[in-house]
C-alpha cells in the first residue's frame, strides 16, 4: 500500500475573510444614535437620576451631609402614620381598581344595548376631563355636613323631613321668670298652674326670618274657664329693638303650630292644645281641683334632620374612593369597549343560536375573551391608586387628614409639608417605588405577550 503524505500547510483550511463593511455604516449608526440620544438623555435625567439620587438620599438625615444608614427605613416602619398610610393604600388597591373595572365592564356592555350610546358614553367619560384637584373640590362641597351647603346631606335631610315630624323652633329659650328648661329640652312653667289661669311663654332664640308664613301678631289669650288653661306662646323680640320683656307688645309675633301639654303630678299628659297663628292656645277638659305643669314638649324645638358627617374620620376614605371611581370608571369603560369592538361576534351569535342565555353568553364567552383587556385595565388602575395624591390631599378637612393618609401624601408631608425631613421622605418614595414595580413589570410583560401574538 502506498501512503500519501499531505503537507502540513495543506491540512489547514484557509480562514474565512470578514465581509467588508458596507459604505456608510458608521453614518447609519451615528444617525440612529442622534435620534436616540434625546430620549436617552431625558430618560436618564427624569427617571434614572431621580431614582439613584432618591436611593442615596434615603440613607441621609434631615441634613444631606449626615449619613444615618438604614435609620430612615427603621423610622418609617415604626411610625404610626406610615402604618395608617400603608393600610389605606391596601384598602385603595382592593376596592378602587376592582370597582372601576366592574363598572367599566357593565357600562361597556350596556353601550351595545342603548340607542343613545353616544350621550351615555359622554356622561360617563366626562369626569375624566376634570382635573383631580377640581374633582376633589366638587366632592368636598357635595359632602359638607350642613344641609345648606352639601348636596348629599340636603337630599337626606329633605327626605327625612318630608316623611317625618320635626319642630319648627330649634334653639328657642324662655325668658327668665317665665319658664324653665327641664330634662330633655322641655320648656315648662316654673310653678304648677290651676285651671282658670293664664300661662304665657315669651321665648327667645328664634330668628324672625325663620318664622312660619302664617305667623301673626301675638295677642293676649282670652280668659280661661274653670276647666281651662289658656295662654300665648310668642317671640319676645321686636324687630329693630324696643318693647317690654315678657309682655305682648306691637311687633311681637305669635309662634303657631306649637304643642302645649298640661302635665299632671303623676307625669302624664291630661290635656294638650296647639297654638294658633297668633300664638294663643286653650287646653280644655281639665280637673278644676288639680294643678298642672304647662309644658312645651321638646319636639317643638327639634332641629329636624341633620346632615351625616361624611367628611369625618369614619367615612372620609369611602368618600375619596367614591370620587376616584366617579372619575376613572369612564376610563375603564372606554378601554373595555374598545376590546368589545374588536371581538369576534360570531362566537356570541353561535352561542345564542344554541340556546344560551345572555348571562351564559356574557360569563362564558364575552368575559373570557375580554380577560386580557380587563387585566390591563385592572393593573393600570392599581398603579394609579398606589400613587394617589390629589384627591386625598384636597377632600379631607384638617381633622380627617390623618385618617385618610396614604403613602404619597405622607411622603410629601414629611418632605415638604412641614416635616422638612427629605431623608425620611426619600425612604417613603423608595417604598412606593417598590410597591409599584410589580404591577409595572406585569403590565410590560402583558404588552410584550400581546405584541408577540
């Protein structure tokens, strides 16, 4: 057998040559960099630098030259106001995004059934055109406790007064020597009165502008019979001044519609009467041999239905969350409606032809197909409520602000609202960033999955 020897130089394969660069490649790279540079510069200036600086600043105290390590984080998690803020943020995350998403879904489905869908969509979405600050001012005014100022309490008080009884003379008091205020707000005669006597009640504390329309000039009551007690209940004030206290003078008005009771020694009511337009009354059928205490029941002076303290510590979070839902339900409706418009309707029609009810079509076809959109809306709202500031800062009055506190408001208060401790404020900002990051990452992944389909 003849062996063939291959030279060593021939064993080596020639190395592949690099392809020459296309002419103008450096120019393309430069153009690309010039377009990206402004965005990267702004990203670094407005995102990266603030985050890095905030992390560094959180390790310093009030003075940025005083390094305190993790002391700000320890203080943050041992401060009662921070726990209140975290608790309120948890309530916000649980309630607000779910409520907005559910309402948005309901509104979006209703849009397909309504003939006046454009007007309905405009009404629901209109709050989005209002700034959060203006919405906060609106809701703070609507929920004022006084029925004269707050619309909500005005409706409640009006309904209660329409279906219940209320006195017309709140704040009334007797003149000295003409009556006493007993337990429960009852105005009674100082002494027991025998039948055949006259018992007047000159009162003060009632504004003449608040008198009933049928109130007339007060007059002296007629003489009482043997089984009667008469008298006049009048406003012992003359407009512009003048008159004698305790006496019925010209310009003093009677107080009509007021109940007057004759109370016996056993505490039971033996007779009663109602004052007329001139304030006179006459209690008949009394025992001539018995003395009575003449009393004006407390119901005459009941202030009537009053407003609920919606802006108190007990209800303030519910009011603020309601204002948020009022604003953002329109956003959820528009997003979900866009998902509905892109849905394949043949599946719904096929289900209806197979005998499925509307609820079955909604729960088994519409809702599952809308799941990606619902998740995006829900996660977006979670990010939004974690950063909520405007409504919480504007709506609560001073006494209720601690009960409505959230992390963003606490961060601003500690840093700039009087605390002047930007180290602790920076630690709160990092806490807020950590809480928001999972939702942001989830949203980014969802967008990538949608784009990859």
